[in-house]
C-alpha cells in the first residue's frame, strides 16, 4: 500500500513538472487564419506560443506542416468566430483586438489600450498617486484615463455620468467602446475571446 502511495506521488510530481514547463504554454490548435504582410489570407489550424502571457509567435498548421509566424512576419491572426490579434498596434508585439472601429480597444496581458481612427495608441493606466495635503500623506487613485476617454469621445458624448461610473475593466470598457461606435454611427467589429 505504501509503495502504491509513493508511486502515485511520483506521478503527480512528474505531471505538475510537465505542466509548469515553458513548452506547455500553448492552447492547442483551432481553426483560424493569418493575414501576411503581403495581405494574403492563409487558413489552417492556429496555435500560439506565449511566455508570461505575452504571445511570442503563432503557429500555422497546414498540410501537415507547422510554420511559425513572428510579429514582423504577419499583420494579424485570429480564430474563426473567436479572438483576433494584430501586430501593428505596439511595436514588435502581438496584442489582442477587443473592439475594432472608429474607436478601437486592445489588450496586452491585463493592460488596455485605445486608439481613435489613425491616431496614436494610448495606454489606459490605473495607478495610485501619492498626494500631500496640509502635511498629511494620501494615496489617491489616478483617473487620468477617464479624462482621456472624455476627450477622445467628445464628438459623441455618452452621457454625463457614464465615464465617471466606469472602472478600468475589460468588460466595462468593451461595452463603452462599442456604444461609442454605435453612437458615432461607425462600423465596428467586436471580437469574442476563445
């Protein structure tokens, strides 16, 4: 009985070691596409390789061959009826597209970025600032990102309190960006995550 227990522990340790290895960070192959730098669409099964939740490259499996695509080799890749990723938002980096339209929303790890039309991509920061008032030290949450959203969406104001009530959360900002695109009567695409 004791040897069966020890054998089970060894198997569990080996299993845990294999899961935590760097090569295990792939999701698996799913039907998808890659758009190359030459604007060619290539369909096949797609997988990714990531390190610390940052996608290093994607892999296209087609006709029994696996081809690695690094950020400088393609414009975008995605899964059919699923998530989409692009390489032209942040230099040498693959980022997820949450909403694409007149106002677009992107995500890298847990950080969100917005871009209006062809303007500069802006990171939405959430951090705490140290403020000293009357000799007392206070820590206040920065809401500069709300001012940025107010400025960027001033051509189609969503309502006086909408931005004030927002939190820097993916689902809330996704809804906000979708509603802005609807308000401005611009075409947009909402990508669903796998």
